[in-house]
C-alpha cells in the first residue's frame, strides 16, 4: 500500500511512437489537502476511488489505497468534486523492466506532459529514455491535486 514513484517532465513527443497503450482519463478530487487526497478517476471503461496519504519529505513515496467502482458511480462522484477536473491521455511505455506512464494534459493544463515511473524501492535503478526531461519528484505543484487548483497555464513560464 505504499507507492514509490518518480516524476519527470517530458522533453519531446517522441514517447508517442513507443507507447503500447493509451487511455483517456478524467479525474477530480473530493479532498485535495496535502495530508490526504481522495480522487475519483474514470479511465477508459473503468473507474476508481483512490486515497493517498502525505508524501515523504523527498516526495518519493506515500500511502495509497485504491478501489474499483462503477463508472456511473464515478460520474456522480465527479459532480461532488472540488473545482478543477483534470483531463489527460495516459500513454504506457515499457522500457527495460519498468513501464513509464506519460500523461499529456488538456484544458487549463494543456502543454504539460509528465512521465511517472513506479519503483519497488527508493534506490532502484531504471533506464531513462531520451525524451525524459527534468526530474520533478516531490515538487508539489506537479501533483494532479495541485494542478486542479493551480493549472499549468496560470504559471509563469
């Protein structure tokens, strides 16, 4: 129930040629405080309710609990979410022994592309594709819960 992941900006769209799967996602937050986030997500024809705890100081890991729910239930829960629904396409790209999940955002977060990789330990090594950019692990403004409140297109670039 502990998620260990690293996040990176993506420096080019070359990742799309390597993707083996892509899924459209819509998600909202019933609660987005740093101590706990409660997320509702529709991913293709599946839906989930997810609770995440506060990240460790380095941002590498945090408690995560997830439960499948019915899509129609998720659609109703999305109506109760805080303002700032997130829409994105997730691309899954296997590289070495891992799979990168690359999210291309839409709406107020258009232009932002983030890659995540889940690891078994905080010291586990992994291959870095050439389209992987700056690491943003632990930078809370890149958390989806924060992007829903403070979208990428409002940042000074």
